[in-house]
């Protein structure tokens, strides 16, 4: 009999994409299941579009969580009632709550329990009482210093779900659409300068100079960003790059990234989307969160930025150190050198795989 499982990941685009392999594990139904499971995802408004890109997701439910979304909605009876309504619509046989190291599954577990969910799995350093049927203890049941994707897979495994045979556990999204009318034909490189958190952003002038340097070397550059980042993308693209700021849905962005030779960006959702379509990433990574957990997963990458800087592990959204040295100290020339090295490395690997001399 097919089970219905509600998987919760209430964060942003990157968080949801990194949960993709765990979603596929749950959809496999578990080692003892006769049939696959039907996966419904519970996401925050910032992660919903990413959930729609994941293979094996049957339905996506959106709930604005007052302890995760930033800026946060007011906690209210109406908000809880909306969650109860969504859970009733799903009517799950079980729930799996995916969280990061700094988050507790217990507030959501309490609400899901009150909404009638009978079996709930999560990872909690705090005593869970009757809120979790299966509780993993971070640091005891699994190490915290591991990729976020591995953490999600460990939570899914504790609930009885493992990746099907033949699944390599890499990130993946549904096949992208055709976007060559926007980008022109390959080859091209992508520069994505935006980020939701200023602490994770390379200076715009550095992005602009990197685009100029690549342009002088004969590379065609596509600059991407959201609607709210149009001014930024226009400034970064200048006359040297094609500015697609505000012109792409997330699914179309996946196609643009898939066609790129390399992507240059910060620690932001599109870095993980690039990884999900197999494109190498130059990751301008601020150490406000650990790279071992949040760097682009499963693809060729170059991580730039002082990982021992004073802002390390602060989780700050705005840089607490004057002049943002952890990233500002990375020169445009260094980013260009890293991008070209990745491009050469992956081109050689592709040639060997295809058997071309």
C-alpha cells in the first residue's frame, strides 16, 4: 500500500534543493515497502519554487513559518489554523522534519502532532518527549560537520527511507526548459551577484570587474538575478555581459545555469541550483556558516574567501566586521583564475568521458 509522507523543509531555495536526495529516498518507500511513497512537501514561501523543481514530489504545500521565515510573520491562531488545514489536506501517514544544525524540529512537531500526524521523525539536541517518534541526536547519531545533504539523508534513513539502488545521491531537478533564445548558444559563463544576506555578498564592483576581465579574454557572460536585483545585474553586466536580471523563473534559471560552463556566485540558492544541474561553481563563500555544510554539493567547485575570518560561524546576515574582509579581500582576478581553472578541468574530464582524443 502506498504511504503518504509529509516532508517539511521550511527555509529557502538552497535548503530545499539540498534536501532533494532525502526526498527521493522517502519517495522510494523504504527498504521494507512494497510500493513507493507519495511525498508531499511543506515549504516556506521562499522555498516553494525550488520544491516544484524536485523529482519525486507529488504536491507542494506552502506555510509561512514564524520562527524560520525572515522577515517573520506574526505567530497567530490563524497561522496555526492554516497549517492544520494544510495537514488535513495532506492526511499523511508520517512526517519527516528536515532542519539545519541551528534549528529545532520541536515547534513544528508539536503543531503537526496537534494536527493529527501520528508518526514524526526529526533531529533534536533537546529532549523531544512525545513530539518525535524517532529522534536523532546530532553529534551522537550523526556528525554535525558534514554536508547538509548528508544530514537530510540521515534523518530520512532514521525514518526508514534510503536512496533506491542506482541513485548516486547527487542533487537533481526536473529537466529544464529551452532558454537559448535568452542566452544565445553555449558556450557562456554565468555570473550571479545577488544574495538575500549582505554578509554573503561579494562587492558588486568586484563582480563587475570579473565580468570585464572575462569579456576581455573573449568569454561571453550572462548575468542573472531576481526582479529586485535588476539594478545590481545591470551594473554588473555593463556592456560586457547579457543582463537577464528579473527575466527568469527559477525553472528557466535552472536551464541557463545548465548551459553555462561555470557559474560565479556567492553562498546563495543559485549556487545549489547550479550544482543540481551539474555545472561547476566558483563559490565566493563567507564563513558566517560552515563551508563543509553549505558549499555547493556534488560538483566541481572552487571555494574562495577567508574561512578563518572573524565572522566565522556567526550566522550573521549583515557582516559584523568592518569592510567585509572575508570576501572583499578576494580579488576579481582570483575569481576569474578560479573560473578558468574549473572550466579547463571539467572540459578535460568531459573529453575523457566522451572518449575524444
